[in-house]
């Protein structure tokens, strides 16, 4: 009888956890859905870098860090999904440079954007990340030898990265990080819906669910 009661108690506790967890997730979805409808700028700011059609019905917002290894790993995966669904997905990049020194890498890629080389520079930074940011061992000096491959003026980058406008972008994005409770990078939202369980399959399924809803066959 004693062991049966213990077993029943464990089952009840597990069920309570599952119900509570599902309730929390549902409340989070409702919260972000409300934000997406009434406070869209918290997801997409005027300064945000975007890729894809402005007419796309699915907006994928990614809070990222150029020095984040997982961000680099997911970048080709995201672009593959976009390529498979031409014109249907708009990617919006936001910044969440959580680690010490990561602000500088955001400043570099934004400065490259002033030369019209934002995406080329970001792709190159991701591709060579093991050289200048391996396991958060940041060595920005190594970037200066790499970045000319993106066709940018390095001396101009060194000047422009200190533009106060770039600092304002980081400050605003970090404020939105706190509002949206982004805990790690990359952090994804699809039409305002958060990716609650992180993984390639989970992100694919979240994007696909919105594609199915917005583009019914």
C-alpha cells in the first residue's frame, strides 16, 4: 500500500508538471501573439536587417550574435528553408550580444553594412568563426586579415564601427531582448510565435506550420 501511494504521488506530480508546463507555454504563445498584433516594432525595428520579400506572409525574427557558434550553424539551415519557399519568408535579424566583447562584432558587421556589404560580411564571419571566435576565445585582430575577402574597406570599418548610431541599435535590440525574454542565441520567433523547444526539427516545424496557415494549398 505504501509503495502504491508513492507511485500514485509520483504520477500526480508528473501530470501536474506536464499540465503546468503546457499552460505556461500556451500563455507565452498568447503573450507574444498579442505583442505581434499590437506592438510589432518590438520584433522588427526600422534599423533591422532583413532578407527576403517584404510581401512575405511569414516573418522569421532571429536574435543573434555574429560570434555565436550556434547562430553560424543555423544560418545555412535557415537560408535553405527560405530557398525552398521563395518569396514566402522574410528573415529579420536582431542582435543579442550576450558575451563580453561581442558588441564589437555587431559593430563590425553593421559598419560593413554602411558599405553595402552587410550580408557578405556576416556570411564570411560565420564561415571563419573558428579562426577568430573559437569557443568564445575572441580574437578580433584576426578578423582584419579575413574581412577584405568581403570586398570592404577595413580602415573605414575601424572608423565607422564607433558610430553612435550603431551603439543605439545594440541598446534598442537588447531592450527588446529583455521585453521578449530572449535567454540565448539564436532566439527565434515566427510571426510572433516563439520557438519554445530549440532544435533544427522544431524550428522547421514552426516555420512550416506558419507557411501552411498563411499559404494554404
